[in-house]
C-alpha cells in the first residue's frame, strides 16, 4: 500500500496547474448515459474515482476511451442497466447513474452506496425526487431498483440542499415529459457545470446557479464535446499549502468566481491572494505570523466542507484560537486525531473544533482516513519539523491528481514510498 514521505520546513516557489474538478467530472460522466453517440469530456483528471466511474459505465456497455485528460464515452447501446455493489461501494458517486438511466431507459438498478467514513450520507432526497417524477422505487438486497414508463415533470423541494441529489434529478428531468422545478437546489459550481453541459446537449435548464432550477423535458439529447471546470478544492488546498509554508506561488487554471468564500477566509489568516494575468498569486505570511480565523462550513456560496480539514491544518499553527463549525457532515473530524499526533492542539465538541494555534508541528507517522483528511495531513506535514509518513494514501489518490509531482515541482520534499 503506497505511502507519502514528507520532510517539512521548506519554503515553496514557482507555479502549479490546477486539474479538472473531480466533482464536476463525475456527474458529467454519468450524463453521457443520456445520449446516443460519442460524448467527449476534456480536462478530466486522472484519478481513481474517475477510473471507477469509467468502469461503471463500461460495465453497462458503454465504449470508453481515456487518455491525456480526454475521455470519450459512447453510450449508444447500454445493455446492462445496473451499477453493481463491488463498484459502487468504492465510489458512492456511482449513484449519479440512477437518474440518467431511468430517464433514458425507464429502469435502473444501482447498489445503495452504503456507509461512508464522513457520515451516513443517505440518498433519500434523490429517491424522493424520482418518485415525484413517477418512478417506482423498490429496495432489494442492498440495491435501489427504479422503474418508470416515462418520467414526468414534477415540483420537488429538497429540505437539505444536496449536490449529487440536485445533479441526479436535473439529469432525470432533462428527458422527462413536462417541466420539473427543483427548489432549494444546490448551487455549487459543479452543479452549474453539469447544467451548462446538459443545455449544450439540447436540454432546457434555467435558474442555473440559483436554488430554484427549472428543467423543461425534451425528447432526445445530443452528445457533446465539453471542457470540465478546474477543481476549486484543489485550488484551496494549494492556497493552504502556500500559507502554512510561508511560500510565494502562482496557482494557474483556477476560476476565482468559484472560490470567493475560500479566498476571503484564507485572507483573514494573513495570506495575501491577488489575481495576476495568468493566475492567482499566493503569498503566505512569515512563519509564526498566521492569524487565527473562525469558519462555518455551508453549502455554496459558503465556505465548503471539503476545505474544512485543510483549514484546520493551516490554523493549527496560527497565533491564536480558531473556531471551526462543520454543518454538512456529522463525522468529518477524523483528521484531528492525526493532527494531534503531530502536536496540534485541537478539541472537538459536537460539530465544533477549537483549534488552539501551536508554535510548530512535528513530523510523525499518520494515517489518511478520507479524501480531504489526507489533504490536511499533507498541508500539515509540509510545515512540520522533520519527517511525516502518511499511510493509506489511496484516499488522497481519489481526489488529487499527481499531488506529489506538483508539490515536488514547487520545491517540496515529498515522495511516494511503497509498503
Ligand atoms: C458532494 O457529495 C461531493 N461529492 C462531496 O465531496 C461534498 O463534500 C458534498 O457534495 C458537499 O459539498 C461529489 O460531488 C461527488 P450532499 P454529496 O448530498 O452530493 C445530506 C469530496 O471530498 N443528504 O450535498 O453526497 C448529506 O447526508 C466529496 O470530494 C441527505 O440527507 O453531498 C449531507 O449531510 C466528499 N439526503 C448533506 O445532505 C440526501 O438524499 C449534503 O450532502 C442527500 C444528502
């Protein structure tokens, strides 16, 4: 099992290119199910989750060709309308195949995602919406089976704004008969990216980026050639890395309109972030000069939960106390125990983390527990004194493309070592 060996303390410099967004690529890959013909998606990151979604589609009978960031999916004839447990259990985003499959074929069988380290993550809102659109949903042997002669437009209110729930229902509604309204829809840039792609396919989605999305169903959608947006969470992760190592780096290919909450909050800690013509110039304050800041995770446009772990790592060496409130997931502090092993002083009570800044962190053997927790360990290790060995970095490989190459190129002392 691969591990990452990091020796902290180096100041970084140079530039880093942000990859395509995993959480935009996954729903876009699922949307290829809606069209006959060959859909081309560009700027697709080479990640484990992407390979898994490609496997799910290939298992259905789609033709897949993926190289150099360009993914072609031919979903003309999908002989198998099923997303099997052995694939779904490794990547819950497979549930995104449910809506498009019911919409195009009138039936789908997708394994329930099962538990997840960061929380229960039910899909009740996905299923509620499909039922409102006329799908008959049954659960059997851990699978969701959905059937509908043809989905019909409906008015759907999501009492919690759900990213993949909104995406699933938007894709289902695109081919339904009549108009669907999704109220309290998620507004994340990845949802907007999917809506823009659906409209390019010939769908009629309005209200994109607002919490009130209207989809007028059409008879057929056409395959497209589409470029995926850059990853706003990877961008925030690299801003945190520059901040904690007192570095001056240029971050390329990022979309500043997607990271307002991240930029504003990280500026509060003393990191200077300025737009230059070919990217974001990020300069961390001198060591020992990071300021504490309080943050609450919220749906977009609020501060994203996917940046909470990296923020805690950053402020663990601030000159004061930061209060972090995680409002999206019920168990998303597993990185804290590992950061404590590095000398961080963090207390958790319910969903609130009190981060008392310490002068420095110390390298230690630590273990990744989930995708963003592993990112926070990388952030911490790059500033810690001495060596940190991060185990189970398959979590990291799910969401960060070539992270050790990117950090090495910036001058970081990081390398992948085998078991
Ligand atoms: C997406 O997950 C992202 N994944 C997550 O990123 C991200 O953390 C999350 O949105 C929140 O921004 C992808 O886009 C593939 P939700 P998703 O449905 O859609 C509850 C990462 O690190 N809920 O918006 O699964 C749910 O339990 C991953 O890249 C229901 O109760 O998240 C949670 O508390 C981790 N019922 C809240 O809503 C439902 O039917 C938000 O979840 C659906 C969700």
